[in-house]
C-alpha cells in the first residue's frame, strides 16, 4: 500500500515502483491525494483525506 500526494518529490518513481511490484505479482495499491506532499495526510487528522487513509490502512493490515 503506497500513499502519496501530488506534490511528493518522487511521485514518478513511486508510480514506477507500484507498476513493478504489480508486474511481479505483489499485491499493491496506490493512493494518491491531491495537493499534498508525502506523509502530510497525517498533519490534519480530521481531514477527509486523512480519515480515508486511516480506513484504508486498517483494512490493509
């Protein structure tokens, strides 16, 4: 499970990583959040994006 924002410096590389993992049969999901950098969905815990991320992480684990 990969979470990142559209302002993340390594957005392109993360997409390539996701594609390679998928190609090798690794279960992977890419969650892209508009307008934030990587991990910034933790900075506002009541934002809809943060809540969605936490729900997805709970389901994944």
